[in-house]
C-alpha cells in the first residue's frame, strides 16, 4: 500500500475548497490504517476516488469498487498522465443504498487533453458506499 506524504494545507485534488487533510485525506488515511471505508455518501466516495486516481492509490480504488464489478487489479497511472480537475455536476440519491454521481474529470497525457464525463452508480453495502459502474456521456 502506498503511504502518503502530503503537506496538510495542500488543496484537495477533488476540487473542494478544503485542504486534502480535511477532505479526501481522512478517508484515504482510514483505509491505510484499517481498510475502513467511511465515506458519508456517494459523492464523498466519488471525490475520494478521483483523488485516489490523482495520487495513484490503486489499493484504495480497488477496495472501493463493488464486488460484482471490481477488477482483479487496478493499474497505476500511465507515466506522464496529469489529472487536471474534477467537476461534480450532480449527486442524486435514489434510496438509502443507491445513488448516482455525474462528473467530468479532465486529464492530460502526451500533450493531449482528455475529458471523462460519466454518470456513476454507487451502492451502499454493509454501511460502505462502493462504486458499481457508470455510463459515459
């Protein structure tokens, strides 16, 4: 598992105005210490997953994937990939155990810009929100 050494006042990669140490950092740290998945809602989990992509926390990404759709392995970021930002467009709660999050994530690789626009589905299992799957827009 990758250990994070992030200055406490560093802006959170997920785009919220809070520093990483008060935003996605506690979720990543809780997982590192006990594999606990404590995101309060699907949007918080989605943001923490985006930050995990930025920070290349592949164990966290795999652990927060729904068991029905979880890949055997999450590969690290391709060399030179830079994540540029996240915009959460909508968070919709269907019921106590199902929610969707629409987002746009931007990245750059080899001088070319990319835009991932997805409506992701999340399910809460045993109290933990997990990413199930998504539809690209």
